[in-house]
């Protein structure tokens, strides 16, 4: 393998995800060695990204509509939602 060997599909996939998370543009045409270096840089940057507890705005993470729906459905299934009036079950003691 030489320094000019193009990045692997796995490297491309990881770079795309890291670039998206870091808000960086995706660099095309990198060699495998360049891709390894860029991946390491972006991993470090993403790991150091400020969190809401670091003084940033207290905005919830972007989990998308299905995550919040899943939580609501899960809450209902787990019984953490209050009962509907008139449907309470007698307690068994």
C-alpha cells in the first residue's frame, strides 16, 4: 500500500459521520493515510465539543421525532403515565 491509496469505504463512512457531527465539510479524494489523520482529528474535536452542562444553551439534543415518540410510547407501556380517570384498578394488598 502506498500513500496514494484512496481511503476505504469504511473510512469514507466514518469521515462523513464525523464531519457532519463536527460541522465540517467532507474532504473528498483523501488517501488512506490522510483519512486516518483526519478521522483522528475529528474524533478529538467531537470528543471535546461543549455540552449543555458546559454553559451552552440548555437545548435538548436533536433526537428526531421517532426518539421522542418512542419515549412517549415506552412511558405508556411501562405504566408511568397517569391512568385515565375512571379506569383505575383496585389495589391488591
